[in-house]
C-alpha cells in the first residue's frame, strides 16, 4: 500500500479539522476512532452542555413554560440521539469525512513503528503506512484517588450532559468551567447542588475577577460553593435518605445522591506506541503539553493532549496548522490570542495575560477596569455584577490581555482577541466606533482611558 500523507488517530475536533484541511490541500488521509467520530464536543461536551444551559436559562426565566423534559428533548436533538437510544448517533460525522475522500476506520489504533499504524476492530487488523502520523486522541475525565470513591457510580461530563432524569442532589468535585456550567444547569432545575474546589477560587486558570463573578452568580442561583477544601474519602449511600457522603480535609462533609467528577482531564497516550518515536509515556518524564505540535520526525500531537490549554477551538486551530506545517508551510503555532469562555449566565471570557502574568513576563503593563453593572448596557439589563478589564503594554501601546464577565462576553471578547493577534495599538482601538449601548461599547471608554494613561505617541515612534 502506498503511504498516506496523513494517518490521524482520533476523529474529534482536532482530527476532523486536520482531515478536512489535508483533503482541501490535496493530501491523502486515513482517520480512525474507536468511539465517536466528532469526538466529545458535539456529543458529551461543548454542544450538549450549551443546550442544557439554554434550557436552564429558559426555565429560570419562566419555569412554567420550559421544563426539564423540554430541555432534555432539545439536548437530544442537538446530539442526534433518538428517544429510544442510549447514545448519540455520529454517522453524520463519519459520512462527511468519507465524502471529502478520507479513508475512515472504526477501531483502536496503535503505532507499530515509525510511519506504521495498526488498526484493530473485531478480529480484523489493518496496517497503514504514513508519511505523517497525527495523534488527536483528546482527553477524558480524570478520576481522583479518593478512598471509597470506587463504591459510587459517579458521573463524568458524559453522564451529566446525556442525563434524561434529574438527580435528587448533586456534588460537583471540581470548580473549573465544566463544573461551573453543569452546576448552574442542575441547580436552576431545582437540584440541590454543591461544588467542592480544592483551590482558593473557581475557574483557577481564568482571570481572578471572572472567578469572583462565577462564584457570586452561582451562589445567587443557590449553589453551595466550597473552596480551599479537598475530598479525601467517600462513603456510599451513608447520608440522609441514601445520599453519598464526601469527607473533606477540613473535617467537614458534603452530601449528594450523585457525584460529578470535574477535577481535570487525563490523556490516553500510554498505549499508542509513541515509544517508537522515543517518547516516554511512563510518566517519569512529563509529556510536553506546550502546544508545539511537531514532536518528532513524522509525528504530530494535536488537540487536548498537545496543550497548552483545553479548548475545542484550540483543537481546530492545531489540526489545520499541523497539516499546513507538515506540507511545508513556514508557520508555527501562536497562542498569544487564545480565547477562553465559560458559558454560564452571565458568561465569563478572557484572552492573553493578566496584569500579574504580564509583569512576571517582564512587560511594563497597566490594567484598567470598568464595572459592568454601572455601564449603559449594564443598566439596560439590570445587571448587579460583572466587569470588563484590559491589560496594556506601555512600550508597544498594545493590548496583552483582556477579561470580562457579563452578558455577551464570549462574543465581545473577540475584539480583543483580534487586537492581540494583529498587534493593533490602543490608538487605533480608541478611534474605532462601537455600537451604543452594546457590551463592546464599554471597551471604547477603557481604550480612551488607556490613551490618557499612555500619553501621546513620541515623535521617534
């Protein structure tokens, strides 16, 4: 068999993006997945969770007109799951890949040598040759080492996003974006919900002001938020009315009939055969999740496993970029303007660096903050919380970071994403017309304030 230009292991967002880009550029492609083509995002991740959040928002506004049953049915439509099916149907993703000329395989893939991949399904083994192997295996919910947890039939994001029945009560272990979003969903449908977060704040990789807003918003909805405590022991069905009991390291306990794990992700690379490329997957040498993509001659890592963060849009970007790099384009990854968003109500979003991160990197930066609640848009929607923040580099007069927690945050942040990516100065941004009274209009005042802080451009610039 002639070697494929690309053999892609994993057909999630990164793998799909790579396959489509490769075919667009005339390269031959084989792609394999052992479960869902399309990956977690459309089936048990980004899309069903946003559908559930929409239903929870509608129910929160008027419980009489939008029920959990309505929400569950809308979610099933979103993930292409029929009423009598346990799982979503991914055949549309598979067919679209075949339609563009990719060779599609269902099964488990193993790298058997440099440039060779074995695919196993049932009793059949296919051996493929590849000029480039792209590893796009994604990630799965990490199971923490907690005494007694094995006795509990826990939820991961899969069970939480596909559930057709509401739990009686819910403990969410982990306060990142997944934990926060799903906690809001179930709390708004009347499920007593508790978040246990080991660190001092929710969404610890986000801007601190976003973390503060997320906590205030969730607590206003009725979620009990416990930060700075770690789960150390689980006692199955040992609580009131058969609830599970989770013991915490401060001596207190929390109870819930369902336990959702949202404490991080694991990367299934141990049994792929990466040792054929000299990659240590034993854990003795940490896997470099630095987003470089090109790991060895003929080997590329894309998506969650590649790092530096965990986003579907990062996976799309990396899949396309890796193919272009492999085909000879003189480009490299650029993560300066990688957006982040948590789709709670209201939303939180950020891009680039915080003030502390900028200063730690040696940037002479300053920060400006505008409360959302006292902005024109904030008054219009009767907001009680939120902010818009920018971080500016004095030397270059450019944005190096921005964060916002308010309605429309996931959309409005993209002005700052583009400004950072394209090195647009505050001088240009301040002269840009923003529709009044949009959320983006708040940037207008911040950019003008930044100009006053910076002063005029010197003649030698």
